[in-house]
């Protein structure tokens, strides 16, 4: 008997769907049969938005796109309102939108610190609050908060990003114990995922290909992760098969954190 996850009839909201992990997550939920609402800062009609819509609709699911900046509460309010107007329900929230804010602890400015807090932490809390009434109505709502392997261990120069990613693990715990059992909350912490964002990181080195290979070699699985693999994990965690998983953060880093030291 095949192991399948069927989410037909469910509605999922994924933030940050214009590229990378968000797009991969949206595609995998559509493959599981869910209708997918997505947002990013890109305007409707942008090539990346069309790609999102096509990725969902090619799987036979319905797609809704809303332009929104998740650091603005009014945009989040509009986003949730549009989702309910279009679908009449909300079953799953994947709060994914964010970006690398990498500075040193000494040189990070107040502006960069505040922006990082708004984007990489507060936006998840605000959106979860707005979605809570609709998720609770289903009796089996799910919130997935995207954090990072930087929540568990980090490297120099990645402040203040790592601080907010660590804080998300606490947010996951609080939401799980205060909003259960109607809503389960789980954190997802990807490591190096093969996205355009990580290409930017590799390209910051004199030899991008050499740095990419060096990074791959530090993973016991000898590969980088893919956005679709993150999406597949999210689909599983949002399904009834994972109904006993809540209040924890799942690290998917190819075994990278298992190494005591680089060699």
C-alpha cells in the first residue's frame, strides 16, 4: 500500500512564495491536493508570481496571490481577509517569509536590528494571531513557522538573524501550549537549501564553486537540500499523520550539526 498524503479540501497560506523555499512549499501542498494562497512583495503579474500560480494550478489546485509586505500589519490583515473571501476557510499556515540579515554584533545598526526583528520574528507572531480564529474553527488547524539551522548553532557574522531564528523556537512552544488542541504549531529549521539566496552567499567568496563544494563536503549526506524537500516535510507535518507533533522544531540540515568540528 502506497504511503500518500491527501489534503484535498484544505486551504494553506504560505508567505514568501515568489522564490526559494516558499515556492517549493506551495508546490508540494498543491501536489497533495490543497488550495494554496501565497504572498510576497512582488507585484501581481511579475514573472515570479506567475511561476507560483502556474506551479499550483498545474497540480489541479486553486491559487490565490496577494501582494503583501509581512512587516506591515495592515498588509497582513488584508492578506488574511483576501484568503477568507476567496476560500471561505483556512486550515494551514506556513509562515515562511524572511531574509538573511547578517551583520556582526559590533557593527549591526539599530535600523538593521529593528528590521530583522520585524521581518524574521514579529511578522510570524502577528500573522499567527490574525489566522488563529480561522484555524481554530477547523478543530485541527496547523501553524508551521520557518526558522533555520541557525536557531541551533551559528557562525560569526550572522547576527542578528540567528537571534530571531532562535526566538522562533520559543514562539513555537508558546503557541502550541496556548492554542492547542485546536491548533498544532511546529517549527521547521532547514539548513543549507539550494536556493538563489544561498547562491548569493556562495558568490560572496572569491571562488563560489569551491565554497559550494566545501559546504557540501561538510554534510554527511554530501548534498544540499532542496526547496521541494522542505515542502514535503511541511506537507507531512501539516497532515493528520503528524497529529502527535506539536511544540517542537524539526531540524533538517543533512546531518551538518552532527559534526563536532569541520574537517
